[in-house]
C-alpha cells in the first residue's frame, strides 16, 4: 500500500510539474503577463494550492514553488511568496531561500508578499529559530532583505527580540530600511509603547525626510493615545514636556530631542 501511495505521489508531482511548465511557457509568450492575469492566475492559484497540500513531499513542494517563482506574473510570484511562508514550517531553509529571492523582486506587490510570508514564518517558528532568522535578516547584506524583515516585524506578534531588531534596523545606513523600521514600530506601538516612542524621538531629526515624517506621526499617535504622557513625570514636568513636544512637532526643522533638552 505504501508503495502504491508513493507511486501516486510521484505521478501527481510529475503531472503538476507538467502543468507548471506549460503555464510558464505560455506566460512567457504573453507580451504583458502582468496585465493579463485574471483567468491564468486563477488557474495557477489552484496549482499553488495543490502544491501546498500535505500529500506532496516537502521536497516536491519546494521544487514546484521554485518553478512557479519564475513566472512573469507578479500576482503568481506574490502567491508563491505567501506559500513560501508556510513552507518554512516544514523546510525552513527552502522557504527562507524563496523568501529571500522574492524580497528582491521588481514588483512592490511581490516584495510585500515576501514580507508577509516572512512574518508568517517567524510567527510560528520556535524561539531559537525565530531569533536566528531575525538576526540573520537584520544583518543581511541586501537592503531589500532588511526591509522585508522590518515589514515582517510590524506584522508579526512581537517577541523578546523584536524591539532590539527594530532598533538595529532604524539605525540602518539605508533610508528605506529606516522608514520600514519606523513603520513597523508604529504598527507595534499599542503593544509596547515606551521603546518605540524613544525610537521615534531619536529619529525625529533623521536626515531622511520620510523617516522624520513617520517618526512624527508615531509621536502624534502616541500622544493621542496618552502613551507618551504615561512616560513623563507628573504633573508640572509632564505638562511642560507635552508643551515642548507639541511645539517641536510644529517645527519640522528642529529636533524633538533638542527641544526637550532645552528646558
């Protein structure tokens, strides 16, 4: 019985491989594959769903997803990125390899999907593996991978390393990485306000205008939710700090840190 099941599995895998090869070959002859998704994507969506099924061996799923990741359709590659996040729980190296590849994709939709896949991966990973993944991606040589991690940290339930990883990414030499880190900090603000308010204060005078804008938005959100006030000593010093904060937010050319230190 086991031998028969193995033969059926191999036959199914070969059939899916043939369908994928035919689909990719057909897509390669479409002048604008991105604009012609629709029915073709619905078909490949079914293929990806089949690849994810448990009756295929992990190695087969990994191989098939790698082939689908070569599709000229960004929508298909984005679907593969989501599937790669789930693959991480069976074969971490294969899933992470796909996510790294797709984090460099020319399509912003695919890069966003890679970040979602990475969030799914770390969300369910055991603590030691999650720490290893976050450490590796935070120090990756490619900025796209560091951006993907920052976005993933904004989507996933935080752990003990999240705060440290975002602080590291917020100090990155690349402005897009710093922006992604501040976006993630803003997303996590309700869960752990104090360190992210401090992070925003530290970057309110960042050389990059986008980083400054996100930092100020984070501080406004914190003030509106009273998280910032809970960090200040009562009562007169707290009122003075609040006044200086509001004044600094109205003056984009001045650092919040400078404003707060002046009193």
